[in-house]
C-alpha cells in the first residue's frame, strides 16, 4: 500500500502521467482512503514547489508535474464526491483573471463537492464579468476566488467591485484563497472570508452558509 503511494508521489514529481493514473487506480483498488491518495499528490506538488524555489526545477518540470497530478485527480475526484449528500450550498469558483494556476482551486472544488456543496467551476483566467454573469445565472451562496500570483491578486478586488457595480454583491459571500493571500488582504478588499487550504475552505463555507 505504501509502495503505491510512494510510486504516486514519485510519478507526480517526475511528471509521469501514466504511472500517476495507474497508481491512483491501484491505490483505490487496494482500499487506500481517497484522502490519503490526495495527500500523497499534494505532498509531491509541495516538493515540486520547493525545488522550483531552489532553482532545481524550472517551469517545464512544474508543468508536467501539474499535469500528472491532474491526471491522478481525474481518477480520484469521483471517489471524493459522495453522491448521497444533499447540496449544502452552491458555490461558483474560479481562478482570477490573468492567473492560470488551477491545481489548488481544483482541490478546493473537489473538497467542497466532497463536503456536499454544488460547485460551478468556471476554470482559470476568469474575468470579473464572467464571475458576475455566473452569479446572475446560477444564484450561488458563495463565490470562491483563487489567485497564486501577487500580480493577479488585485483582480480579486476588481471582481468584488464588479459584483458591487452589477448590484449583486449582497447576494453572495465572497471567499478567497491562494498562496499569497492572507486574512489581512481579505479584510482589505472586503471579502467575507479567507481560507489557507482546501480543508479550511470547506470549514469556512460550512460556517458561513
Ligand atoms: Co507557477 N508560480 N507560475 N506555475 N507555480 C508559483 C505560484 C510561484 C510561487 C513559484 C515560485 O516562484 N516560487 C510563482 C509566483 C510568485 C509570486 O507571484 N509571488 C509562480 C510563477 C512566477 C509562475 C509564472 C509567472 C512562471 C513564468 O512563466 N515565469 C507562470 C504564470 C502563469 C500564469 O498564471 N499566468 C507560472 C506557471 C505555472 C505552471 C503553468 C507551470 C504551473 C501551474 C499549472 C496549473 O495550475 N495548471 C505552475 C505551478 C505548478 C506552480 C507551483 C510550483 C505550484 C502551485 C500549486 O499547484 N501548488 C507554485 C509554487 C508553490 O506553490 N510553491 C508556483 C499546489 C496547490 C495544491 O497549492 O495552489 O497554493 P495552492 O492551493 C492551496 C491553497 O493555496 C488553497 O488551497 C489549496 C489546496 O490546499 N487555495 C484556496 C487555493 N485557492 C484557494 C481558493 C479558496 C480557498 C483556498 O477559495 C475560498
């Protein structure tokens, strides 16, 4: 069992998509808890980030690692979602304009779905207008915005301003997260809450619903 998770960890770090997929399938068949499988992949991506920061990995290595993780997550996702749970609330999620990082946002979406929320995932590079349109179309309880770049963080504020201008700010709670985001930043831009990781995003949404 541990060998399979080690193989999965290595496959994500080395960007080996086929091995990542096979390892997730094998781990599930062996009865490993989906959360443990997820932890192995999150751990590997954390190590990829550390190696990038130390100059040992470059953007292509990060990219293939991220793709391998996504391949594994595609298999894992249905296992994380309990179909019997009634929606606890509806959430429109997306990574803000200009930002292509979607792994953390995808994890947040998966965890929220696993906790019984209905999630409308707008993807990455989502414009303020697209968030506003989604609020008008889906009438969610929350919007969850993700940003991984200091240069795209301000687009969270721009989105909140667009919600205000469209007259829908009061209809939704705005939750934000991503590596450079802090509680202080959430307060500064008038968001309703900040979560540092996916599990705390679930706790936050549950507390505010
Ligand atoms: Co990028 N990248 N990247 N990257 N990348 C970072 C973010 C960086 C910190 C690396 C570094 O320099 N050390 C750095 C940002 C520096 C900064 O702004 N301060 C950086 C850079 C510079 C860039 C480029 C500019 C590189 C370049 O081209 N020169 C470029 C920008 C592209 C763009 O977006 N326009 C770029 C590109 C890429 C790839 C495409 C190669 C790839 C992304 C692939 C993808 O997502 N599909 C990539 C990756 C993989 C990373 C790192 C290595 C890993 C990010 C990740 O997936 N982490 C990252 C370094 C790092 O984080 N150490 C880095 C794993 C993920 C599980 O964590 O996303 O933090 P995270 O999500 C967590 C929490 O933050 C939280 O919960 C998640 C799960 O627990 N959370 C939320 C996230 N969103 C939330 C929303 C919520 C709540 C919680 O709502 C309520």
